C-alpha cells in the first residue's frame, strides 16, 4: 500500500483553510493509503511560542484530528518531538541543502517580514526538517494546501541530491492537492490566503468558533460589487464564500447558483453561516468529549509506532553517510 504523510503546526487556531486544505482531504485518503499524521511542534518553535500554550495547542490539535475523524487505530498519529530521528535526519539534510534553495522559499520570505524581531536560523532551515519528516517514512504522497507545494518540491530536490551523493535510499515524494480547497482566501481580504497569522480574527473562521461568532464573521465578510450569487475569477469575494458553501454542503457551484438565483448577498450569507455552524458543531462536540489523558495516550502509542519506522530508516541513512 502506498503511504501518505502530513502534519500541521500546533500554533493555535485551526481555521477552515487548514481544515479543508489539509485534514478534510486526509479523511478520504485514510481508506486507500497507509497514513502517517503528525503534529509539527518542532516546526512551531520557529516562531516564539509560550511553553504552556504550545503544550495546550498540541493536545488541542490532536483532539481536532480525532474529532474530524482521523483513525489512530488504523493509522499512525504522533507528536514530532517524540521521535528524535526527525532532528537527526534534519541535521544531515541541512548539510546537503544549498542556501540558495532555502532563500527562494516564499514561506521564509513571508514569515521574516511578519516576525522581523525574530528571523532565526530555524525559520530559514525549516524545509530541511520538513524534508526529514517526509523522507524518514518512505512517503509516496504529501497531502497539503498549495502554500506547501514549494517545500515538497524542495524535499524531492534534497532527496535526489542525497541519493546522488551517498546511496539511492530516499524515496521521492509527491505533493497531493485538492484543487477546490487548496487555497481558501481571507474573509476580510479575498486576495490573500486565509491565515491564522492575519491581523484580524475576521480574516478566518476557526473550527472552534461559536455559532454567534460564525454568524458575525460571515456578516462582516467583504463582498464584490454587484449582487448576484455567481462564481467567477472577476468576483473573488463571492467565489471564496461559494467555495466554503460548497465544501460544507457538498453542492457544486452551479447548484449553489441555482439555489440562490434571484436572491442577494444577505440571503446567501445568512444561509452560509448556518451551513458552517451545522458543519462545525459535531466536530466541536467530539472535540469536547476527548480528555487530555486520552489524547496523551494516543500520542504515546503513535510515537512508539512511528519510532519503529523512523529508527530503521535512520540506521540505513547513517550507514550510507558514514556515521
Ligand atoms: P497557516 O498558514 O494558517 O499558519 P499552517 O502553516 O499550519 O497554517 O498550515 C497547515 C496546513 O493547512 C497546510 O497543509 C497548509 O497548506 C494548509 N493551509 C493553510 N492555509 C490554507 C488556506 N488558506 N487554504 C488552504 N489550505 C491552507
Ligand atoms: N510546513 C507545514 C505547514 O506549515 C507543516 C509540516 C511540517 C508538514 N512538516 C510537514 C506538512 C511534512 C506535510 C509534511 O503547514
């Protein structure tokens, strides 16, 4: 069976962009692939995190994974920092990755602008650690949002370079994107991706937002000029809202257009808010039902299973490089 692997950083909120760009796609893939899902807590350190919050956010993200329907009985779910091989291989890959490649990375450029006071070396070499995450498990596919494709491409280049230098033992992975949900846009600015690091919380809807807050946020979401509910490249705001409508209801764009034919933005928005509430409420209920102890237990079981695979691979790699 082919293997997929993916992870999210535990940096606070999970918004609809993260959910539909990543987790939602993983659910369907669980049926067809051998899956490894993890919580990228080491990656989160590239932006300063308060220790207590990082611990809390890690458990909460695991609860979101479970509440969304990821299955820890069948697949491996773990916390990155529990498996030390990630750091070990990360270092080796640091030593084969050209600085010039890292300098091209859009996420590095964006985050250095956002966090001018803390442009640390980890932020720069982040893709080497991400490459280690992927390569340790002989991953075939990496399901992520569009913003991460550049990192997966670089992972391939790093693996290729390693294989040429040492031994042909690293498998070249491929990014796997869902076209519709690959890049949800901000509610307050449909030109840019929905992001938890946006200046205003009106940019995104978090999976854990209350029904009232969801209604408020959708009401405030910017719209295009005109009044028709119609999808099109020249109408980025309504197209983004229609994408969210489609993802939460399963209707396609022409069905949505038909449903709201003759109606205006206000009707559409109030229905959209209710669809999002209906979609998020069961996830919130399940989230509340998982205890911290259950979450910890799942993480420690997952780490044990992950270490078995990562440990074997690491021995092969160390042998190849002469360590
Ligand atoms: P953020 O960019 O909000 O800090 P992360 O970097 O933790 O989020 O991303 C976690 C996952 O969510 C990645 O797979 C990423 O590609 C996906 N993702 C993030 N933002 C979006 C978005 N606006 N649309 C679709 N997918 C997204
Ligand atoms: N870089 C990803 C993000 O910011 C998180 C991540 C770390 C990841 N390692 C990974 C995703 C390996 C997929 C595979 O969202």
